[in-house]
C-alpha cells in the first residue's frame, strides 16, 4: 500500500462540494448540470488514479482497475438530496478513489446513480446487479418535474450508452463507506460504525372512514370523526410500541391527511403514512402484529373503520461477517476500541450489491446526527481517520 | 292571515331546486349562472306576492312590502355549498315568501347574498347592517377560482347597483327559518327548534416545532417529532375536554399538516386547525383555559415547543326572548309539545341582523342530521308543519 493521504481525501471532497454548492452543503439533483459535471470530474480523478472510467447508460460512474481481478469493489453515490449535505455519498466515492490510489491496484470504484431517488429507487446499483428491468426504466420519471428517465438520459448524452453489469468472478467483495446520518457514534465518542445489516422498511397506508359533517351542528356523540380515529390509534401506538419494539426499532408517521381538510368540517376520511424499520424480521413481525391488534381493537366500535394497506415490506440486507471482521481488524490497527457494530437505519446501495457478492458498510460519525440537510457535517479528523481505516480494510479484504 | 298553503311552499321549494340540480340536491355557487337565475326567479315570486323586489349591489334579493311599516323582516339565503342540499337557505326564503303571501302585508323578505361564503363571510347580511366596508369588498375574491368580488359583481350586472341598507324604524323583528343541520330534533321526535343563541366560534392554529430528520437513522429517543407532539396533545384534548365542556360544546380538528410530509422524514413542523363552539362564553373560556394548560404541560419537556395562534374569537349572538316566546306560542297552536329551545351550532345571517333589531331563528328537523351534502333532506310533512308554525309566529310578531 503506497500510503493513504488524508489531506488529498479532504481536498478532493472539498473540490467535489463546489459542484452545486449550497450554503455549507450542496444541491446536486441527479442529471442536473452540476451533477453531470461532478460525474465527469470523478471520471477524471479515477483516470488519474490509473482506472479505466466511464459513465454508463443509467448514469453510474464506474472505474475499472487494470487486469482481470479479483478486485474489491468500492464506492457510493455522487448526487445529493435537494439542498442537503456535502458528504452523503461523496465520502464513500472519494474513500474508494483513495483506496485505488493508496493500494495501486485491485480496487474498482463505482458511483451508483440516483441513490437519492430523484427518479427511482437505487437505479444505479439495481441496474448493476440485474434488478432494474427495461420496462421500469420506461416508466420512471423525475419526482419533482415529471421528466421521464429516458428523456433525462438522452439529454445528458447517456441514452445510447450500455449499462455496466455485474461481472461474476471479478469482485471478492463490496465495501461502502458512508456518514452514519444518526448520532449513535457521536454520542458514545466512537469513530467507526461496522454495519451488521441494512434495516428492512415496512411501509403502510392507514385509512379511517368516518362521516363528513358540519363541525357546528353535529354533536360530539353523533360524530364519526375519521381524523380523531387516527389520532386515537396513534396514541395507542405511542403507548404500546416501546414494549414490542427492539432496542433500535424506529416507527414514523410521516404524513397525516384529513379530508376535506377545512376548519369547520368534521373529517370524513383520514389517511396516514406509517413506517417501521428494523434489521430483525422477528421484531418487525411483532410490531406489525401489534399494529393489527390495535386496529382491531379500534374497529370494535365500528364507528370509523380503519384499514391497513401494506405499501412495502423489504427484507433486511445482512452484511458479510468476514468483511465486518476485516473492518474491525482495520479499526484495531488504526483506531483501537473506537468502533461499534450497528445496523444501518437508512437504505444504501450495499443492500443491492449484497445480492451478488459479499458486502459490508462502514460509517463515520455525523455531527449532531444531522442528515439530509445542508448543515450535515463530519469533522476533518473523523474523515481522515475513516479514510485510514477504510483503505486498511480494503487492503485486508484484497489480501485474504 | 289569508292562509298558509303548504302545497305551494313545497312546489316553490321544488322549483327552486331545479336551478343547479345535482343528484337529489343542488350545486349553486354564488353568482354562478344558475344562482343568478334563482335570484331572478325569487324576485319574480316576491313581485307576484305584491312586494317591490330587486337584487342589490352586493347580490342580496330584497322584497319590500307596500307601505312604510312597521314590518317583520324574514328570509335566509339562496346560494348553496358546492354539491350540497336543496333546503339549506331556500327553506327560510320560501317560508318568508309564504308569510308575505299568507299575511297579505307587513312582511319584508330577504335572500342574503353568499351566506355560504364562496367569496366572503356573510357579505349580504353584513352589508345590510353596515358591517361590510368598501375596502373589504375590494379585497374579497372567490375562494375556489380567485375571481375578485368586484369583478364577479360586474359580470352579473350588479356592479353599479346600490346596496340596500338597514332602515331604522321599519322592522320590528327578524325571523329566519332554517334546517337544523344536526339530529337533535329528529333524535327526540321533535318538530321545531326555537333557537336561543347562535354559538360563538373560537378558532386556533396550533403549531409544533421539532427537528426534521431521517426516519431511518434517528433513534426514537433522539427524535423531536413535531407530528407526534400534536398527536399527543390531541390525545389529551380527547381525554380532558369532556370534563370541561358544556353539554352542547363541540371541538373539531379539521386539518393536520406534517412537514415535509414524506414517509421517510420525521416531521420538523406540524400544524393543525382547531375549533371550539359554544353559546356560552364562560364555557368557551373554560375550554380555552384547558387547551392552554395542556399545551403548557406538553411544553415542559421543551422538545417540540407548541404555539397557539388565535385566528378568530366571535361572540355568541343571543336571540330575542320575546321572539322566542312568539315562536313557542305558534308551536303551542300548531304543534303542541313538539319544540325544543336550543342553540344553533352553525353560523347564520341572523347573527348579524341581531346587531340592529330583535332577531330569532326557527329550525325544522334534518333527516339523519345530514348537512352540506347533496343527501341533506327534511320530510314534506315537517316542511309543511314548519311553514304553518313560521307564518303563525310572524303573524304574532306583527300583532304585538
């Protein structure tokens, strides 16, 4: 290993953050001008490092090390959420680049397109592992302005490019570095998260049906207030879920809609988006069973029937044990005692890579646990230490 | 009194319901073509009854009995809520017309414009009592399509018409008939509601401020979920309000908005519209004090500060006691034992007329308590009985 250069890592990250700079973060939506400029810049950096690099037909950057392998696949993503942080994605890409430079070979580097979902859901990594069919590409469109994905690919000159696909036998493993996006590491003064699994997300649309009526003339006893039915259900969820959840489970009500939504009308219909996340299917089963039980109790009086629609039920992606051990060994060498094994509460491209090769992830601390906001940050010292551990771990994976 | 003709009342109501017929109800927004046709039709009916009638510069129909008075002022409104019922408003107008016909003099009839608030709030009756300044008319616009009120008045040919104003000394009293819009009468097999007061509406915007964050990476203990803060507050309101409210108090949460409103983002801000109604200011004070107390308790942990903004605090409009007695006397003559003194939970033009003359209201039953929906209805027998009682009450008021 020719040596990790943390100064170079920080300089590259800062240069990358100039593409779409927004306050102290970046605004770099997928296929925007600044996003394409960042992708081309990254291709240049990979070529400087001796890789054969290009942008493929779905927008992913792929840098291929000389030779037939086996190699370690590294990377993350380059685009950002709207008006968001400078490290969410870029950190893992530049760590991959640094590993390629430091190890002088045996390291491929990818920047998977649109992890942040401006057009779809993990289209870059899914395309690579063969889980993005052509007809889904036909259907996808920008969630903000409706531009079809095909149109966007044509506009940025990628419409005729082939898509890079998984090449059996080439990669021993995938290792993705990322900011934690929570405060688990920071709150315990730890520096490296060794990811054990990427949580599953179980998503529901829960609807209460009542009777729309006049808020002045309808007595409290006569009402069938659909909004109140959901509020009462959420009160029970709030009381009961801590008992059935696991220590790292999270549950979130992201949206509540009362219809028709006027001050003087009793809501006749109410709807909410409700989500569970955990790395353990047994815990998810328990929480879902509790949700159904609470709805069943609520429905016993029958005044405002509540219905649960399952919108998605993913499986947790388990990270490879041997790779976790390799990261731990790198931690023991560079930052002894400063790591924690933990699940990832957020989705990452590694969950798709794990379908085709041993995969793992490594986290660095997020200041204040802030994420998806332009104030997201990680200290220079933690970024530098993370680069040392990451490159050491990649070297260990390559050597085994 | 030359005699009330219930058949004529029902025939007129049915003819009026053909203007903008929608299923078994009507869709007759203020100043729509069907609405203006209904107003012109009503002018014709008033003229047939011997009144001098016209549509004034704010859109109200006013039929003036021959002579200098004193007279009894009757009426209600002609436009409907969108896709709503056929009797909400028209009942009181046709009862007024019937009283003018039956009594053969001494009865003025008004159809106050836009009681349903397509452009503003009670603009017809407020204009009449001198509570609608020119600069408010300048500002008002259609709440659905934004058309300025001035433009709408020009389009329907009323832009240059004078506004009819209260004429001191002419009217002894105002009596407005209306459907109940609730099920109080129906549930007790009663036929006439003698309105004691029109409730006050106290309206609040309640806002919780938390921290927008990632729904996967932010632990339950670290979260500052603004939506959950409002759900918990509403749970306490649900538990506590029955103890502090009066027997007829109502409280309603008509809208809840979580920001940004996405499945995977913890709401950083949450807002709701909350409303109290009661005819007794002391009860309203008690409920408001409880609301403030619950918010104060919620704010003790300081994680998601909750703020209350008062959007409106009207006063209840007390109905004249002597007029209530006149209606009761008519009930004793036409439907003995079948009346109930009750407040109106909905707002009505009578609350503005009460500012300038003794005013009262009389309710007939609503089938199933349904209102502001095209299925709103009242039985023919109840409409007929209501007309008898109403005209008798007007005669008694005129005679005293």
